[in-house]
């Protein structure tokens, strides 16, 4: 294993232990190594990430993605369909797929990305992961998928995509009737205003905010949104 990948995964192992999260399995190590290697190979051409330091990659890419796995397992105890909206460089989708799909045969994940060159990168990672066909890539905008009337998802993950109100508008039409949006956010004065705006749009009762229990991710939040049917219709307008 190249030193960059090795250092990243060794640091991730320490951080998972500190956060009381499960250690990496051999399958996960194989998938993460392939993902990081392809990220390094493709990044100079298509600018997938600005983070190159192994410690920062372990924290801001991998740990930040994996903290959501226990939440999703609670939401989908009997399986279901997950989507990563605006997947980009494959975060949080690829790490979550490595953890969840390798342990739960009744789960599937779709990486939704609208930019063609990033789609091709995600397809390369998906092929290397060994998780296809339960892990797939959709080259589409969320709005187009919604208008297509096709598959709906039980959980939609979204990290660094848009303000919460805009995320709700994009995700709600793609959710099943009991589905949830899971958004990555960070505590700040700006977040308070963003939350107020989203609450006025969707209703405060539909939003649940949980702090992330990881010292290296101080201030990180996971925000679950469960739109009611009336709110789904409003989001489609």
C-alpha cells in the first residue's frame, strides 16, 4: 500500500477508536485504499478535493462520512435504498457504502452526480469497490430524477451540497413516504440562521439535529429531515 493511503488509514483507525466506532474490516480497507488511490490519480485533472494531508483526509473525508453509519442503520434496520446527493469525490457515499453494504446485504446505494467528469470518476471507484450492482452511479440532477418518477430512496445523504432549505427542496421529491434526508452541517451563527430558514419552510417538527460524538469533528452536526406529505408537495412547487 502506498504511504499516503497507509498513513490515512492508520490515522482513521485511531480516530474511529477514539470515537467508539467499529474498527475497519479488511473489506473496508480494500475499498478505502482503492478510493483514495483513484482520488489521487484523478484529482489533478478534475479537482475533486483540496485535502491531501493524510490526517486531514482521515478526519474530514473518511471519519466525517462514517459517523453517519450508525444513524442510517437505525433508520433502515430491515434494509432499503440510500442515495448520496451530489456525491462529487465520493464522500460520504463511498465510505458509507463500504461500511453499510458490506455488512448488510439488503441495502443498496446510488451516487447521484450531475457533472460528467465526476460521474466517470465515481464509476471507476464503484467498479473497483466490488459492491456493484448494489452500489451504482446516477448521472443526473436531482430535479430531473424527481420529474422522471423513478426510484425513491429511504435515506438521502447530503454533505457540502447546499443550505438546508435548498436541500429539502431537492431531496423531498426523491424520498419514499417515510424517507429521511440526512444532512451534514456545522454549528455556527450562520447555521442558526440556516436552520431557522429551513424550519419556516418545512416545519420545525420535521427537523432533528444531533451533535456528532467525535472530538476531531468538533461542532459537526447530523441533521435528519422527515418531510410530511404536504411538505413534499410544497417542495415540488
